[in-house]
C-alpha cells in the first residue's frame, strides 16, 4: 500500500513545476509538488558566476507575476533570476516538499501511478513531469585518460576555478560563446571549437531579437513547423547584450578551431569545415535579417534601417588556414570546458513513454499513458515552451486536461 494518495503529483520545483502548481490552484485541483533539492536548484548549482540571462528584462515574466527591474533592455544575472523564482514561489505558495527525490514512477494496479521516493511511496491519479530540459550533462569520452582538467559548462564557475594556462572551450552554442568570451577578457589564451550553429542578431532595426520573435509570432512555431532543425541560437546577454560573431572573437585574439572529431594521447583531431560552419551561420543570420525586412515592409512598420548589421568581417587566418590537430600539452592547454549541451534523464520513469533515445513521447505535453504529462521541455508545443514567458500557456493546457479527467 502507498504511504499516501494525491490526485495530481508534480515532479520538479523549478519554474515549470511552480507554474503548474499555480495553474492547478487556479482550477481548485488538489496536488503535491516534489523537488529533489531546492526550488530553482539548477539555477543555483549549474550556472556560472558571470552568466547573463539571454532574454532582456522586459521579456521575463511568469503568469500574473511581473519581473522587477530598473532597465527593461538590460540582461539580468543569475542571482536576480533566482530571487525572482523564489518570489514567484512565495506568490504561488505551492504545496511543495523539497529534498524528496522520485526514484521510480510506474503504473499502479488498476489505474493511476505509484511514485517511489527516498521518503516513501505516493499514489497519484495524474503525474506532471516538470524536471526541465537540462537534466544530464553531455560530455564526450575523448580525453578520459588525459590529466587535463575537464569540466562541463554546468560545472564551470569562473576563470579562477581553472589552473593557469590556455583553455579549450568545446562547443560554440550560447553557453560556450559566453564562457569563451569571459575567459578571453580574463586574459586567458582561448581555443574555441566551432561546429554547426545558428547565429542570430542580438538587436536589429532598433528591437531585440526576442521582440522580433514575438511580434512575428515565430516564438509560436510548432515542432512540426520547425522540422528537423534542432540547433539553438547563438545569442548572449553578456556585456550589455551583443550579437555574436566568431570573427570578432578571432580579431580579439581567440583561436577558432573546427569540430572536435577524435583524440588520442592528448592530441585532438579537428574535423575540416570551420569556414563552412561560419558561412552556414552567416546564412542563418542573413536569412533572419531578410525575414525581418520583409515583415517590416509588409506591415508598414516604422523601424530604422540598420545597415551595420550586415557588415561581415573577413575570415581570420585561423579560418583560412585552420588547425587540423591540437596538441594540448604543446599548446599549453590546461583545461577543457565541454559546452556540449544536455540530455534528458527519464530512466526513473518505468512506463512506455520514451523513444529509443530516452526522450519523452508526447503531444503538446500529453503522453499516450492517460494521466501522465510533461512540462517545460524544449519545443513541448511551440518554440517558447521552455521560456519563462511560455511555460504558463502549456501549463494551462495541461491543467485543463487534468480537470477534464476529474469529471
């Protein structure tokens, strides 16, 4: 027999779990939230000290709870976001238990679910998995036996954390680009491994990227409309928020290399195609600018021209004559930061709701197992599903579905 019974169990106490609780409370639906550590734990323990949020202050919002700020166009640090989520938790006042981890979720005999935790078992008619999209750090097993210090971006804190010497940042997405620039500004010699990427402008024609995505309703794009493209945009809120151009980094002294292909005895093999990756990133960038220009013309908007946005630097020597091998010891590289992304970890879900990659199978957060839901995942129902500003819409849909199941 389970230790207790609840109508709806929400697993995860980050922004998704809190918003889900808010939507359930609005509908008068009893529920319980379980959080393995603390509210907003990943914001606390898996972000580096100098991180700046990628969204301008004016765009940060959770349902019925505005984000306090003094500058709408600035980009907040991690501490400000944590304080905001904590304040939102006070506002929602969810029925939450922190320090309780769910170790297994399975079907209950008859109907519903059994959640096994490190503090007993809970039976639930409905379960919402709101554990976020960044559950498992992805680190290639290329330098396993090499003595160089290796950390994933989620474990990087600041340049002082690393031993003296050069640093290789493997991965040039949003996190890798911002960390590499921070290290360069700290006086480190930085190698940045750049593969396929989607480069977008921070601002264009007087508006931030996020404004354009919302006004053109691109943030409402569905997974079906997106197609197979899965790369996130390379954008940054650091240093006031600037458009990322890797050629600028190279001009400032950063050494660009291509995608890491293999490694042996501390010597990394670099795949060809660095120049092509930059050209592909430029194509995405220029295509977006053209899309905005067409939208402005079609809508008759009075937005200023921005010819400087189309200026592209010439390729630096490290692109025209790229490295094909990188000897860590010979180059004085003492640390490698793997900015290689994240995966989900649903191994504790003992139900037929995962594909062969271990990712959740659902339709807009609703699984094929009656009563089981997912919330807060990237592209759950649309582009902004994992945004602070977008998770509330998905949570409302799930709450309505749960309420309909109750009758």
